[in-house]
C-alpha cells in the first residue's frame, strides 16, 4: 500500500507523524502532492476527497463525538446534527459544537472518540430522544455496561444525564419506538412496551391492557413479506377484541398531538363500550403473564 492508498484508507486526511509511524519516508509523503493532496496546515496532508468531519477534527486538534460519532459507530439517531460535534482540549476554533475531555482511548486511525465518550457527551448534550437512542443502541450493539456509564456521570451536575440513562432500559427497539414512549409518558398514559400476546405475537405498545399501538412503516421492515405479516398480526389482534392503531415514524415526530388525540379517542370509545374480553399476555419467555380485560 503506497502513501496515497494509506491516506485514503484513513478518510483522506492524516497528520504527518501518523504517516511516518506507518513507515512512509519523507520523500514518499511529499509525493502525495503529485496525487492531488495538499497541506491545509503544516503537518497535515489531505486529499480533495477527504472526509470533511475528519479534516475539521484534525485541523482543530479534536475528535468527532456525540451525534457526529453516531454514524461512525452505527448508533441510533433521529436527527443528524446540523453542526459538527468535536471533543477538544482547548477553547479555540469555531463552527462546531465543543465538548470537553475524553475518558477512554478512541480509534487510532481516525479522529473519533470512543463509543463510551460519544454516549456520555450525547447524554449531556442532545435532545432526549437522540440521547436515549444513542445510549440504548450503544448498550445493545457494543455491550457497554450501564454501570460503567453511570460511573462516568456520578458528579452532581450530571443529574439530568443520569435520568436520561435510566430510561435507556433496552426494551424499545428503534428510535421511533423511543419517541412514542416519551410521547406517551408525557401524556401520562398507562402502557407496556414490547408485550407478547397469545395469537398475535409481540406488539410495540399495549395501552390500558387492550389498545395496541404499533409504530413502524414499510421502510422499517426487511421485506414486503415482513410488512404483510405485521398487518396480519394486527388483524388477528382485532379479531381477538383488541383495539389497534398504527403510525409511521414521521407521524409520531411531526404530528404528536394528532397521535395522542387519536389514542385518547380510542380509549374513550373503549370506556363507553366496556372492555370485557379477556386476553392472555405472555412474558419474554412466552409464558402466560397476566390476564387483561
């Protein structure tokens, strides 16, 4: 692998000492100019195709973090950040959201913080849905221990971050579900999440023991056949006497008042009709859990 190929493998930008540490001679590094690379600052080489976030991080002596690191690690995120989030040890530079010190070593090859630091920064910075999404997906995908994250948030001024982390309980399976959960909690609804119902299967939400709410859409299914199966599940629930409502993620995000209005209307209708059908709920092992009227 020549110097250019190695530079491109790093996202198109690297410090000279990184190239030298890989064994490239000063002459080989200077030849990068013939391939179109340039030095935006002494000690840094960048190709025109360089990742803009990596370039900004290196030029500002920082590392990408928080929401900006979500894509690198494949963490859940509702909204892409409008500005780059960087962790720096200084207060210079502008055009990015600044975060403080890092606690764990990040990747050696690219200027990104560790997944643990990205989550800690997210819990103190982002809107609640994105903070929960990053924390929960980090614990699910990477097995990050909750206790370790809690230990990094022990100071008094991290109280809000600790409350957010406590909500990342591993039950919700997507950003839309987390958004719906926060919406239903804000409305004071009595609900359960990821409930197994005999003859139906697992449902996203069960409100008041009889109203099923699913938050998904065709794009969130791996195939059209999976989407058909999901529709069949809701039909089975209706035949068993459950009420059902289904929403696309953008309805939860863009029209939350309409979603709550429809849920409340269904609940009022259920109260007027009387819910006297008995249904069997199953626990996570498929065993009968309780009877709901």
